């Protein structure tokens, strides 16, 4: 079987192994010493000459400190999802919490067996109700598109203005507590490993 680039699965595994090894600046000999797989076998895998066994791939992935699935990243797949949202598109939702409400547009959502990923464009107006704060898993990335506000992260209060970004570990209480301009609009991206 061949992938989109017209190479076999064995060749795709070999390319992934070589890329991972070179990214870690390891020679084939160093990887052999760390994995217990011979340098000759590593060379044959990287050139696509052999189909490595699961135990060989497990040894290599452990030595490279990556999940074994990383060796299959370029192998052909029958199913892949993608989301394309044209300018101004997306699913518009409103969140209500007590006296507070804000609007957000769902731009992307991917649910894989190993990962949850979501992207939203959120708009919060100045209002009397308290904005929600969250505790999640994974990481959250925020990019302010317009306006400014106070963002609470644990015990930290941060003023975020247009163009600012913030990346946080989502396991501390977090969220906008005050909108300083008439409204604030920001991109919120969250990724977490599925449990």
C-alpha cells in the first residue's frame, strides 16, 4: 500500500524514523546503543528495505521517547478529517451563565483517539454578569483579535490587549474577569490528550 506521496508503508516508517532520529541529533549507532536494535537494522528500516516488527518499533520509539504511533505518521490512512471554515463562517453559539452571556463561533473541532482539539472565536461585551472561568485539561492558547480585558490565571491577573497572546496549562482556574473595552474578541484554541 502507498500513501499520498506514492511511497510504501515501509518507506514511510523509515522516513519517520530517520526524521525522529535526526531531530534528536542521534547517529544510527547512538540510537542502536540506546534501543538495542542494531545500527544495520536501523539503516535497513530507514531505507524502507524491511518491515520492522512491533517489538523493534517499540524499542526504537522508547529510545526516541515518542509514542510508537509517531513511526506511522506518514502511513496511508483510509480516514482523515479536516475542517475548512470560510471567512465569516462557523457554528455560532451563545453561552449563558447567570447574568452573563457571550457569543462564540466554533471554528474547528477534532476528536481523535489520542487528542481533543477545539478552536473558537469568542466575543465578550462589557456587562454586569460575571464571566465564566474554567478548569480543563491540556493547554489553552489565546490570541486577542480586538479590545482588551483582564485575564485571571490562578492567582495571576494579566491585562491582554489586541495582538497579545497567552498560552496556559488549563488545569488552573482561568478566564476573563473584566472587559476593559466595549468588547473583546479573541481566538481560543484548546488541545488535550484523550484519557
